[in-house]
C-alpha cells in the first residue's frame, strides 16, 4: 500500500545500510591467530611422504621436508625426540610421521612438529639394522682378513652375558662336561633394555684387560628383535672389534643374526654351541693324539716283528748254533763277577766308613769349639771355688774384726768415760792432770766427760798423800 493509498504511487525508499567497520590486523596478529587455529584443529596428524633435505643442525634438531607428487610440508624433529629413533632419517626414505601442525611466525610458514617417525613398509629397527650394517661394512669391520683364529687350547675363557640368564648356565654346563680344567672369567651385564648396549660394551672392555684371557664368549638366549637389539648397537660392535682377544658372538638362536655376529671373530648359533666351539680344538687334539698313538704302536709292533724274524733267521744259521747256551754261561759268569764286585766294594766301603768315623771323632776332639768348651767349663769350676774361698776368708776377717772392735771398745777411754769417769786437763788441754799437787787454788782446768767437757776453777787442793789424811 502506498503512502496515499493509491495503487500507482511511488513506494517509500528503504533506510540506508550502515557502513561496514574495517578491522586492520598486523602480520603478527594474523599469524598468531592462524597458529592458534591450526594447532587447535590439527593437534595430532599422521602424514606420509618422502623425506627431502633432511639435515641435523648444530642445535641437534632435525629439519626436513615431506613431499609427494602434489605438495610438500616443512617439518622439524627436536633433539630430545630424535635421539629415540632407531634409524637415521635419510633423503629419499618413504616415512610416516606423527606430530602436530604449527606456524613458524618469523617466516609465516606452517610446519609439522614431528614426535614420531617410522619407515613406510620396513620397520624402524630393521631399517636401523640395515643402515648400521652397511656403514660398518664400508669401514671394513666385517672383513674376513681382520678375523682372528681361536686359540687351540684356551686356559682362561671370558664370558659376557647376564648373570641370571640361561645362556650362562648352558655355557658353564658344556665347559664343565667337555673342558673341566678351563678357568672361567665372567663379566655379568644386562643384555636387554635401555642402557644394556653400553653395559655390554663396558663389560667387553673390562674383560679385555684381564690377564691371560684367551677367548671371549659374548651373547644371550633367544628373543624378539627388541630383546636382541642391544647386540645391534654400534657401541657393542665397536667394543667387539676393539677387544684384544678373539670374540665369539652367541646371540639368540640359529635364525637370529645381529650386527655383533658380523663383527665377531666367529659366530655361534647358540651359547651352548659357542662353548662347544671353544673346546672343539681340544677334541681335535685328543683325536690326533689317539691316531698318532695307534700309529706308533703299529709301527713298534711291525719293527719288533721284523727284529724277531731276523733273530730267528740268525739263530737258525749253523755258525750260531749253541749261541743261547754260551750266552747263558756268559751271563752266569757275569752274575758271579758282579756279586764278587759288590762284596768287595761293600767291604772297602765299610773299611773307609769306619776310618772316616774315627777321623771324625778325632777331629771332633781337637776342634777349637770342643777345647774352648772344656776350658770354659774349667774356668766356671775355678770361679766357683774362688768365690767359695773368698767368701770364707771374708767371713773369717769379719769375725776377727768384730772381736778386735769388742776388745778395743772395752779398752777405749771413751768407754770408761761413758761409765761416769772424767778426764782432767790443764787449761790449754796440753797435759793431763794426774795428781792434785799439780794444781793450786785459782788454776783453771778442763774436764772431759762422757758427753762434752766443762771448764772449772780450782778452789782448794787436797792431796791424799799428805800426812794426817786418811
């Protein structure tokens, strides 16, 4: 209906549309948005293609390109993931890679961050095996010219295997039965799992330093390719090549072939077969000795038969008739002479022995040691007698001295003084006062007592010889 209500009037024009808002993004913002979109949409993808431009940079990361007939895709595998690969990525290899898509901002390129890679059609382990085999063969590690012969009769045998495995028990059982006098040197090691290859190489280096080891058996029992993979590692192959003595590789069963089998000086199908090979030369020696012994006995019997035939021929000749009788007579005569010689020799020997014994006794009697011993014994006896005489004379002299001392003491003035007597001297102690008339009142005298002396003055003098004194 028009504004006027008439059917042919102009319609009302529509309202104008708003102008679009223009949003301008920077290159970095657009790239970041694309990266978020790509990483959220393709967080895990599997991509198949041919490797091209595969190169490991000095950072340890692998950079490559996956391509087919229609397109190509840049990719990177970081060092931590690359070292877990069992094979080496090479140009031209058809592989299947798993990873996530991302955008490399500085270049604006999308790329595959690879987290797993395996060969298309051929397993990774098999490819790694073939790659290492070709590389070591090119270096000459498989050449027959460098293979060393096994010792004929090894005295000391080295064994590199697991301590708890059946391989060690099989080797010991065979060697005990076939070669019990062999000395075994065992270097136990792990034979499967992460780090087993490094342990095997270290055990080979250690056993190579043991003195007088003649041959080394390295191996294990059967298993899957993963179980046997330690013997396909390069470090084990180079340790076998560097071992100073011959090495027998005994890995798995008859159908199992490892890199170690190519490098070793000899391959054995099983550990038990390796032990049999080590002692095989012993059986050859024993068989050859038995053969030579039989030939020597046959030759000796033939020679004896020839000499017996010749002896019978000579005995049958007329000129030699009666020879046995004459020989018997000569033999008897020789026996009699031998008996007489023994008797004469025995008598002469007895006479010489008796004479020798007499001379020995005489010599013993005149030996300086014997004479010195007798003189020493005589001196000991004389010393004992002298000591006795000296002690007797000492006792006698001491007795006489004691008697003289007793008499001297009895006659000593000091003894008299000790009994209460005194000795009177003049004042200057130059003369004894024996009589009273030698003194006058007023004189001074010295009186010696039993202990000490005293000075005195004379007051009066009494002479017992005066008349009227009774």
